[in-house]
């Protein structure tokens, strides 16, 4: 009779263990899902304003990168393209960008 009781206790413990493991697994899934929403890149960075987009395009064109659009589609990256792109990055990270934004806002 003690074997039956021990078996019943083991089965009850196994059922409890399964319930605990399932609860932990669901908790981890819901926590990971909730954290994924809070840590998304879209929420960390703000959207560019219309003025910033127009200013960015103006600097892209001023640097001359737009002249290489067709060659980029064919995978051709020349030294001239690299130089133009570096100029764009320099302009984009300088006060020139804010000046272009202000130009649009003043219109």
C-alpha cells in the first residue's frame, strides 16, 4: 500500500512540476514579448521631420551622390562615388544640415 501512495505522490508532484514549468515558460514568453516592444529601434529614434528629409536630400544632391544612382543599381562603386558619399556624410554631420533645415522652415 505504501508503493501506491508513493506513486500517487510522485504523479501529483510531476503534475505540479509540469504546471510550474508551463507557468515559467509562459512568463518568459510574455516578458520577452513586452520587452521587445519597448526596445524596438523605431521607438528609440525619432522620425525625421519633413524639413530634415528635404535638407538631407539637398545635401545628398550637393555632394553629388545622386549622380551615381544608376551605377549603384548595377553594383559599381567607383572612387568618385566614395568621395561624393564621404562629402555627403561630412555635410550631414556638420552645421550645414541645420542650415538646410532652417532654410526650409523659413519658407
